[in-house]
C-alpha cells in the first residue's frame, strides 16, 4: 500500500543526495529491539540501537503503555521516514504468540498514529536480505549487521541486532523497489 509512496521518497532523496532514515522494530512483550539505520549516499550507517524493556511485575496494560511511550519517543527523537517491523509468525506457545502479537500491534499502531508508512517483513525475508540465506542463525545475522554497519561488534542485545537487520532489510528492498519502478518507466 505504501510502496509507491516510498519509491517517491527514494527518488526525491536520490535526486538531492540526502539520507534515508528507517527504524526497525523487533517486537516482544518483555524486550522489544529497535535499530535506527540511515542510508547516506549509498552507505548504511547505524544511528541508534537498543532494547525497550517492560517491567515484569507490571500489569499487561501498563507494560504495553510503556512500550508505546518508548516507541513514540524514539519516533520523535529520530524522525524516520518509515518504520519496518518483524511480522509475527506462528509460535507453538500460544501465550507467547499472543504477547508478541500485542507488542507488534502497539508498534504498528504507534507508527501509524505518527503518520509513518509501516512495512512488515518475515524473519525469512530479513535473513535473506541481510545474510543471503533464510536459515541463518542469530549469530550470523548479528555478524552481518555489524559488517554492513561498520560496527566493531554486533549490536546487543540480540533483539537490537535483529531490529537493525529489519531496518537494513527495508532499506535494501526499498532501493530495489525504487530501481524496478524507475526501470519500468
């Protein structure tokens, strides 16, 4: 739905040689990873990364409120042009799946309320974009994220590395989609 809009962003930024900033979110109930990555003249740069932790002793609604406030603050602070979120996949543990689904919903709703285009990617899509294979391990993803962002070591915790990978996935796919749109003209 927002792909044509982002292609327009890509074209405008390419003409002006400006940067394109995306925040990636790896949703979780206890820990949500985030990674802000910017493409500056073709180079990927890590702007910020980390994890939002919700207090284990707090009520469910309070934890989700904490998550919403933290994501809202990140969006205000970093002013991304898009948000990419890991798409929820089937989980054997129903309780865990429900909690992650709620955290994902908070991330999606917060980004939408901020007026930002939101893109979702499966873990397979993220691994293929960043590592080149869909069955890559968390360690391989972290190592490639560090390499692509010229970091001395993978972002920690692993949720932050995953969030950076989600942002990288979007930036590489957006660039590809933009190139395809230009070629189709």
